[in-house]
C-alpha cells in the first residue's frame, strides 16, 4: 500500500517490544506522532526496563487485547511476529483501520529522505549500522538511526539505544531480508555485507538482494570476500551507481584491511595507510568496520576522522558483550543464533591465547528456525567446538503464537554428542546453572548465545553473580 507519511499522526504499534518496532516508534514519537502500543511481553511482565524507557518518552502502553485499537487511529503498525488472529489485528480489521507493516513504514521514511544509507546482509547489520550512525553523529552529521540492536554508547540516553532522531535528511538503517522487505528500499547508499542461508534459501536471497542492488541510487558497497555475492547479477544496477568493494584478502578491492593484528577484544589494521584500532573482536567485525567506513566515505567523511572516533565505539548490545569476570571466568553475551553467526563468534577466540576452554550456552530462538538450520547447526558445533569445550542446550525459546512445537534442543544435543563433542540438553535453562558453576574454572569463557529472548542477558548476569558468590 502507498503510505502518506504526512497523514500518520496517531499510530498504534502492535508488538511494540520488538527491537525494530520500538526503534521506529521512538523515532516517530520524537517527531510529534502520538504513539500507543501493546506487546505480549508487556502483558507477561517481561522486559520491564524496555517498557519503562518507552513510557518515559510518552509512549503509552496498553494490554494486547484489542482495547487500544480505536477509530481515531490513522493506522495500526504490525511487526512480522503479529499474527492475523491476535486481538489488535482483528480489531483493526473490524474498524477498517489501515494495517501497516513496520518494514513498509520504515522504507517509506528512508525513501522520502534526502540521503538514505541502508545496511543489508545476513550477518553484521546491527553492528555496521550502529557504527556508521555513531561515527556520523560524533562527526556532526546527526543522522536518523534505526537498528535491531542498541548501541551501547547510547544506552544512557533518552531512547533505548536503537534509535536516534534528528531534523537532518540522513537516515542510517538496517534493511532486513527475513521478511523480504529489503526489496522496498531505494537508498542513496546500499551496503551488502554478506549473503548466507538465513530465513530463506540462497536462491531466494539472491533474488531479493539483486532487487536491493538495482534500487540503490548512488553507491553500492559490496563485500569482495563473500563467496555468494558474485552470484548476484548486478547488471541491472543503475548506470550511475558506483560500486565499491571492501576486503581482507582481495588485492583489487577498493578498501582493504591490511596488517591485521587480532587481540581478544579488539583488532588493529590499516586501510590505505591509515591506522585503525577497532574495539570489536574477530575478523567478522573487521568486515563490519570496513562496511561502515565505506558508507561514511560515501557521504564525504574523511578516513582519518573515522579512524579517530572509532576506538570510543562500545559496540552494540548482545554482540560479544562482556558481562563481567569472576574467579578467572569471563561471561559473554551474544546474539548469534544461526550457523554463520555462531561460527563467526566462535572463531573470534583464536586470539584468546590464554583460553582454557569454552562453555557455550545456546538457546535456539524458535521451532521453525531450528528445523530450518538443524543440519547446519550440528555441523557448525561439531566443527567449531574443541573436544575440551562444553555445549549446553536449553529447550527452544517459544515466544507464543501458532508455531508447531515438533522439535527439541535435545535433538541438537544428541547429534552433536554423536559427532564427538560434549553437549548437554536441559529442559529448563535454570537447570543448567549448577552444571555451569561446577564446570567453570579460571581461564574459561561462558558464552551465552541466542536471539529474541531478552532474558538471556539476565541469565548472563545470574551466572556472573553465582560465580562471585562461589568465590
């Protein structure tokens, strides 16, 4: 549907607690749009700090029972997780109120902007988008920013950290492929970080990313080291669209990281003779930095200025986020939830020369994704874990809805164990805590992985607190 942004003054967000929904709601709220919303987590008393932060900005929260959907609304905004049989959705249909999907509304904002910068790819979008927005902000460009994860530097500010609003015409946002909405964007600067099997098969993703590339108006930024990006037919890109590549190994790339030196929680390298100190670990994050650098250079940021402000970037929430250390055990919280992301995070420990072993807690983030990735998950853990490591698998996270609950984490644990790696299944996550405490020793890392479930961060803090009590 065509979206007239000027007519949207009173909106209801169903599924407000989602990272993308909350970011968009906060940006619009800051522009004077009246925002109300509901969420299942709010009804269950979960994510209280998130909803408190939203309420403090004047966003009104109501139960997800349809009572907040009124005739005075201009539209009801729905996330991809809101199903047609929910009370809010049904009530909007009954009253004839337009239903607008969040990604369509975001794309309308970006496409109407003077300068839209969109980061796409199946991994790294939140970090690259957040870094780009941070650098532009620090250097005075004041972009509008919407992301699926909070920039840690912004957590103490007025928003939840995953959104910034300004009067500038610059938008720096994630363009997501999970729901196919990537095809709706027409950015001035389009970035493709990588292309791996996620949510969709590669053939479907290729079609989506080709449409994104062809719709990019000014500069198309590509990862020259991704093996699947050459599968894209870029001949349909605009004749005036400039293609810029970044790489760690390809000598013909426009931006190449050289002299790479990895440390446990940082990376040093040079690009075109300019020295960079990145506060982010692993090779996978060097790619994210290069992508953000290319996007910033596309809007006339000097390379030296980018390098100057980069070290103060504190990353994004739940991306290799060190929660703390006790008794020589480090607890790390990370969002990795698919095979490619898990492999990238585990590979970052190559720089940890004093590491004894890893205790990896992985909570699959849904029944559908677990079925989709099952073989790859097993292969990834069997390949990437050492024999001394321990994999702990709580039961699959269930967010509600009509998903068929016909698979279990027990299957993953059994198949990984059959491949010779130590894996334990627990029906309830709380049952894993005593095992973690018994197994963890000085030099170990407890790495908690998983998406969608905000309480995973609480579990990290619980682990750390219990370790301190033992000490």
